[in-house]
């Protein structure tokens, strides 16, 4: 990735930087990897809700996967058509369901029987019909970090397969609901494709079971979770969408009157974003050398929360990597560490660092912990414009 370092030098740090050329290239590849028009992508907006990023994604005709009323509103405001919005989440509040109903979104992904009853009641009050997919917990181990696994029987998400039949029968008596189909999502940052093969096989079984009970499955939604290469972002800047979609195309017995939906977040936006930070100080102890940056875990919490790896470039020094540093932030927590014992060129006060692959679950998870200001953001296009 090419960073406009001269422009960065004039800016207050830390900030998120989004490379819109890479985002566009990723979206082109995504579009070109879709096997046919029955394959439909919804962008999981919780990964990055920064407006120019979402607008760019919306311009490719991609829908949104939302997990809160605020995300439904943000998606619509960024130009995503409500008839392309799906709304998941284990605990949707009444006001959030109303946001969905009043905007006539494509579908609610429902995770419990009580939620079904509540959506029906609210839809009745509004005089509308809510389209619903049932989120099924397929009990598949995604082999990812335990904090981002969602499809194991012990995870809080979805309806257990043994409860499917009784849940389906509820639609017989809930007149303001329309059963559309089935939803699954097994976890995030999956690089091993085997769990997806298992999911696709499980989907065939559950679709078959559902239709045998007399409920037509029009929509099959297999969620998201496709992983990216955090270790070598420049070697693999765009995820292998083709292989991913190919697995579902090969295994799922999709009919012409069915659509297959995907909810991708990380794989669309992670690589186009970096967190740009300045080095404030160096410090040496007898065992370690520290680089203290002005970005902290409040700006990017993934290393502290998920033990996530983010590669770090020193943008101010392109000499060979000869030093090993612990790169830490200013927040008063021992877990405020971006990398330990990390090989870098000589790094000094004032150097600019790029913490890479931070476009997903970076800015959206930022907080004001320690009363630090929220990080700013710039897109490559904004910085080009201001330069002229
Ligand atoms: C977070 C989430 C996704 C997206 O996950 P990624 O790993 O970013 O692709 C998709 N579906 C649901 C229901 C989610 O909660």
C-alpha cells in the first residue's frame, strides 16, 4: 500500500486512513467472484460504519447486514436501499424493531421464540407484515478465536436445531410474520475453509427438514466471517472470494427460486484501513525496548480483546529491520500493547507508524476510555482533494 506520508505529516494523530482505491479493487473482485445473480452480499456494517466507506460499498449495489437500530439507520443514511437490509442480533429492543418495520427492511434474522412473538405484536400495531428468517445455531466449530465464534451450541446465538420444528409452527399463528428462510453465521476471521464446507452440508439438511415440515425456504443466508491475511497485508490485500463462494456453490443445492445470501464485513474493509500513529517516546528496560505510540487500545482494541495480530510499518524509516520493540499505547492498562518483540527499523520519537489491516472492527470499536478523544479518519480521496 502507498501512504501519502507528506500529507500525514501535517495531520494530528492518531487517525484512521482508508485507501479507497484498495476498497474499490476489493469490491470489483467481490462482484466478479459471485457465481450468479442468486448470490447476494450484505455488508456487515458493524465492521466499519465510516460514511464514505459505506457509501462506496453502497455504490456497488451491496446491501447491509445490521445488528442494531442505529446500524439500520446508518445504512439507510449512507444510501443502502432498505430492501437490501437484513437485521440480526440476539436482543433487539422494541425501538430497534420499529426502525426496521417502519423502513420496511428486507428481513429480520430472528434468534428466539419470544423475539418472534414480539416482532409479530409490533408489526400488528404498525399494520405491517415482517419478513423473517430464523437464525439457526448449526453447532459448527469455526476454529477461530473463542471470542469470535458464534455457531457453537454453547454460544448465545441462534435457535437450536432441536427447537426448529416448534419454532416453525409458531408462524401458523403469528399473522403479521412472513417466513422467508434460514440464517446461519458461525464466526469471524475464518481462514480454514473446512468449517464452511460443514456449514454448507448442514444448510442442505436443515433446508430439507424445514421444507418437509411444509415451510418454503426462499432465502438461505450463510452469514459471513471470511478471514483476511493480517500477517502479510501487502502480499494478500484482497481475500479469496472466489474459493469462498465456490464452496457454497458446489455444496448447497440451490434452486432457481432461492437466493443465497452472504454477510461479509471484515473481508471487504479490513485491508483498506490503517491506524496512523506517531511515536511519542522510546524507553529501554534491561529486557525490552519500548516504542510508545500516541494511539492506544481505545483507538484499536482488537489486540487487547482478541489477542489479534496487526502488522506495523514505520512510515518514516525504510531502513532494514534491525530492532525488536514492544509497541505500546498510552492507556493505563497492561493490555494496551499492539505488538511484542516486533522486528522494525530503528524507530524514534516523531516517526509515523501504520498499524495495518485495521479497517474492520477498528474505528467502530473505538471508545473514549481514559477520556481520550475518538480517533479521526481520512480517506485517500479526501487527502488528495485537500492537497490541490
Ligand atoms: C459480525 C457479523 C457478520 C460479519 O462477520 P465478518 O467476520 O466481519 O465477515 C455477519 N453476520 C452476522 C450475523 C454478524 O454478527
